[in-house]
C-alpha cells in the first residue's frame, strides 16, 4: 500500500513531533556529571544562601550612621576593635564609634550594617579614618539574599549550564535529579549505501546520513545506537526497525530518497503503529515521515544530506527536546545582511544554507544531494511559507548548525 | 612580595591568554567519536564524490537535446530501453531517441546528460512521453562535483559539527585526526569554602566556583581534573598548584577574592613561572591573573561567581580554544532591545548579565557575589571600554551562557 503524500505546514509538523515524545522517569547523577543534563525537578536550597551577612569587599564593618558626612577633609574616626577572618564567625558586636576589619566574603559582625572599602579608609594605629559615607546595607549581601529556602533555585526542564552547576553546589544539591538521556536508534536504508570504511563500487555511495544523524543526536543530549545500513528490502527493514524500537526510546530512519523506498518506510511504520505525517511543506525535506509505534516516536528522514539536516534541526529537534524533558529555550543565532536575493515559492517554508562572511549571509544554492554546501555553510536562513523570497540587503536570522 | 595590580585592556588580555596556549600532538579517533572534537589536519577525499554521475530525482535519463521544445501539447516520444537500480552500475549507453529509468541517487547511464522528473513524463508501454524540456546537466550531480581528491573537504582547526561527520563518512575518513582534549586542573582556594556535600558552618560558604568551572571546561571540550578546596595557606596552595601543573595542560585557580588571597596566588605563580597579567580593565572580573609555569598556562580567576564566569567566557575561553587547537569561529548570540539604561565607566569593559524576555534584554544589576542573577540570566551584554553606558531601546548583542 502506498500512503499518499499530503504535505502539512512546518508548524503543524513540529507540534505533532513534540507532542508524541515524553521524557523517561527521572534518575540521579552526581553534580560533576550534571552539566548538559536536563533537570527533572525543581530544586530548593537546603538553607538560606548566604547563611550570614557577607561582605562583598575588603573593608571595615561599621554602623552606617557613624559615617554620615564623612569626607576627605573631615573623616569619621572609628576605633578598630576586631578583625574577622575568612571562614570564621563574625565575632562580637560592632558598636557605634567602632569598626571591624572584614575581608571580601567574610562575615559582617552583628551591630554593623555596612562595610567601607579599604580604599576609602586610612588606618592609624587602632584608629580608622573613614573618608566616605556608606548607606545602610552597602557592600553587604544579606543572609538569604542570594537564595532562600522557600523558593526553587532552579526549575525542572532546564538544560544545566555551567553557572547552574555553581548554583547547585551553593545550595547543597550534590546529587542532581535529571531526566535520563534518551536512547535513539539510527537506521540507514538504501541498496546503494556502503559504510565509511568501504570503497564504494559502481553506483554506490558511502552512507553519510547515518554518521551525521548519530552525531546530531549526541549534540542534542541523546545516546545514539546505530543499526548500520539496511537494504531496501521489506523483511530486512522490518527486522531492523522492530529491533531498534525494542532497544530505544525513539528511532530515526534515513535514506529512502526515491519514492519506492519512502513508501516502504511509511508502509512499515503503518504496519507497526501509525503514520501521523507523510510530507511536510518544507524545502528541502518535503518527503518526511513522522509516526509512532507503540509509544515510541519514529521519524523517516529524507535521504539527501542537506534535507536530512534541515529536517533534523527543524522537526526532529523539538521531538528530541521533548524526549529529553527540556523546556523551550532561546535558540542562539546570528543576525546578518543577506548578500543575494533568495527566491522562494509561497506555501512552503524554505531553508537556505548560508555561509557567514563578516556581517553578510551568503546563500549557498547547492543541490540538496550535495554535502559540500553543508561543510561550507555556517547555518540556515528560514523563508516563511507566506513569503515569495527575501531580498538582498535584508537582515536575516541565521540559525547555526 | 605583593605584585602591583596594573589593569590592561580586555583585548590585550585575550591576546596574551590565547598566545600562551598550544594544542597537543594529534591523535586519532573513530568517526563515531569525532563530533565536538577539533580536526588536527586537513582531510582529503580518497576518491571523487560522487564517484559517478548521479540523478537527484526519480526520472528518466535522456539526451537533453531530444527534449527540446517538448511541452504538454507536443511531448517528446522516447523509447524506454533500460532501468537503473539503486546501488548498481549505470548499465548500457542511452542513445538519442531512448531513455532509461533512474531512481533518486541512481547512476546516470553514459550518453544521457539530463534526467526528466517522473512528474513530467507519462509511460505508455515501452514509450515515455516527455512533457517538459530539460537542459544539459539538469537533475544530475556530476562525478566529483561534491568533493574532488585535490581539495581538502575539511580543514584543520574546525570543531566538528554533525554535518562534518557526514562529510567525513562520505570521503572515507573513518579514523579522524583530532587534537587531544586538553586536561585542565581546577583548584578552589579559600578558608571559607566547604564542599557542596557539607553544611557550611559559621562564616563559611559552599564552593560554587569549582563545580561551575569544571562544568564550563566540559562544555569547551576540555577534560577537567578537580583538586578540591585548598586553604589560603602558602604551603598547601603551592603543593596543589605543583601537582595540578604536573598532571594537566593548564590550571585554573579560583577564589582569592580578598586582596591577601590574590597576592598569594600571584606570588606562587611568579615563583613557579611568570605572571603575565595581573588585573584586567573589565567589570566584573578586574582582579584576574594570567601566568605561565613552564609551558603551561595558569589563570587565577576572581572569587565572585559572576566575575569568575565573565572572565571564563571572555578571557579563559580564547585560551581554552587555543589549547584545543580550535580556530576562531562565529559565536552565536541573540539580538535584543535593551529594556533599561546601563551606566558604565569609561576605560573598562563592563559585562552586564541580562535576562531575555521576548525581544527585550533586561539587565540584572545584582552584586557579582550573587549566584541567583547567574541562574536567572540568559547571557551577558558587553559595554565597550570607550562607552559611558548603553541607553534603553538600543539593540544589543547578547552572548548566551
């Protein structure tokens, strides 16, 4: 049975793709393995951070009102009554007319409500001349000002950045609840394909999509499991797909660039589950299949490398993010001025590879079967479905590969 | 000996940092481990890619001139004399008046110089009606058009993206020459610091910089080796630094936010090598130290978490990239409209944390000792040294963390 290829808009395809993926039940990892993982629950500090009033400068803890009116000409004169050491308690109270030396990060003694920087003071014996007034609270981080126990420091769904790992350490979260990295099977189909280690015979080419998709999965925080090259044979492909579904949380098939091959993939997905999308109004990448077998998403990617990459980055990515439990975040990109006109047909989204050259985005109009434009390009520019193209000189957003 | 803190411009500091790091001698990894690694040599295809004239559509290979003038009303009539199968040779010559069916990716037989898409043809028995003319070369990727043996497909210094892994597979590079991932030691100093697993006592805080720096190193393609928390003690710090230098290709120290601690770090680096920079005109992050012990770079990062992250991302990053052998590439960012004025002092570069809110960048003016602004922020905005600030409404570039 050949399933009719009926294209749907990109946005709809993304919605379907993201909607059929769920993260796995949470697991725990040590803090030093947490970067790049997705937080599976809100995390709260175990205590107020900082746990004491902390000085943010090297200086003298004072009663702020003692410094009112202090200046170069008429400094305030205070008695140095204590020195706070790093990592020790704040010591005894600072009373009016007195001060205590506090290093950066040190505890501000009770009684003091501000710290004057050493640069604004002069020490003569046990007397300190303060040459600048400070307001109450100045140069102090209050107890609980950074994080308090009743508010989550970080929320579920965040892919942890280095700074987040610093936050986790500060709040005592040394074992981190994260979503497991999903395992995704990769199957390359095509009678013409040989492995990268082989020299292709007549009419054959090396499989480039398999290694590209596997690498892409790694950069998305997934674990790839590759099933090599499967010939365009119903039995062989059914066997590989069943095994990949058994062993993974999702499966990406690639190849099937000719109509017969695409039909074979769609037929098999329909047999093992259901085909939800067969054709997207996107260029390159129209013959994309999205399906579900049991609860496991399956995507049939187009065979041309550029098409496969565009579909990976636009349609598969939201699915993979949902599978990771990652919530939508900002995607970094580069703004650049288009160097040439990009013609486009209304009714489909066009994704044009571009090379960045200073502030200019130079379109690379290579055939989507070519890999060299992928190697040369820095990313892609989207031409919306309602547009007939973009003019040279327009400022465009380039999503980097 | 206290080394005088003399600030230098950020650009100069970056030049020094990048100039003291060299990549390690190349190693080889299998293709499936190559993504994210840095290519250590130019790689050439072992043969022309594709190795044959390849059709990019499902269609009929023809002598293009046979289709001249073909249209809906008066189609060209050709005899179907062969069918090319995927992964097989191109078969016998297509002569004038004849055509051969070729699937997408299939080999175009000799004699034919174009392929007509099936959509433009009608088959009646062994006759094919062609309803659209094709030009010579149309729908064909020529042998060697993608990659030829005499030009490198990818050049040294590139951090390999997923598409590059596809290219490597296509050109038969299944074992990839890459620079080793540098090993970088991380030392946290400070009497006030305790590990994330401990409950801090009076005047103490958990070490957040150590885990943050270690995580940052991972995201930069380095291997981190942590040396835990070292007290502000000359002997203990000297021991830790010597050991870290022995066991790594570079060392990052953090902490030392008070002047005494900074001096200790600088003194030790001077004793084991040389201090090249002691103070950068950057805010936050001024008390940064860059040095070299033997041939190994050492950076003393400021103790405040926000300062440490800003210096990591502006000054340490170029050093780490040079250590990885990575050549300068475009850094993705987001353009946004500044939601509030940012005041700044001339003569230093200010890096302001911002939160992205739709198309707006909202400055977070928290003290650099706070971690919560790091968790809340999406990235930072740079205010150049020559500027007195940025006005609300200005379009700014946000570098994402």
